C-alpha cells in the first residue's frame, strides 16, 4: 500500500511540478521574438517547450551533439546553424536520446517543439518540426533560456 501511494505521489510531482533553468534578460528574449533573418549563410533554430506537462523534468537539448541547453516548461532557445546542411537536434528521453534531422536552408528560421510524453517513468521527450505560424505563436508566450548549460556531458 505504501509503495503504491509513494509511486502515485512521485508521478504527481513529476507531472505537475515546475523545473526552472537560467534565463536571459527580458530585452534579449524580446529581441529573439522579433524572428529576424539569420546571419548570412546560416539558418535559425527556435527550439521550444510550452505547457506544464512533465513540469518537474528538465531535458538536455543538443544540435549535432553540442549542448544547446537544458529545457524546462515555457522556455525557448535560439541557435544559428550552418545553412544548406543537415543537422540533428536531440533531446534526452527515458533510455536514449530522441533525434530530429532537419535539412536547414540558409536564411530560414525553423521551429522545433520539444514535447513531454508518458513513458515507463514519465520521462519521455520528443521533438517535432512545426509551422512558422505555430512556432511564432507559441514562442510569443515563452521566455528565452540561457544557452550552453546541460546536465550531462556531451
């Protein structure tokens, strides 16, 4: 009986708690939300996580194996990558990273949603490419997180 109650309590905390990460200034966040053109020869990756499902969980995000940052609910990252090249965006999940391969065209911004999903231990995460309109709408409600801080070494 105790184990069942304890397990239920852990699940509730993981689903409803709220993790936090280091954030950039409001000015930098507002500037990123202008969705400007990437630098010449580059593409922009807006990676975001909205909603509170799995709120107590932070998940590392990487592009081509390099740490972008640790996500939490209602944050986004902006990273420029080499244009006209293929890039792998990864998020940690229950047992292994989940990857999304994006063929990035120079001068284009891409919007990638990180989402939490139920799994064996409520620790699953995935990535999906969303439309520019949907991405901009979601990011307008979020704040820019500080890049380069992951929980696990790359």
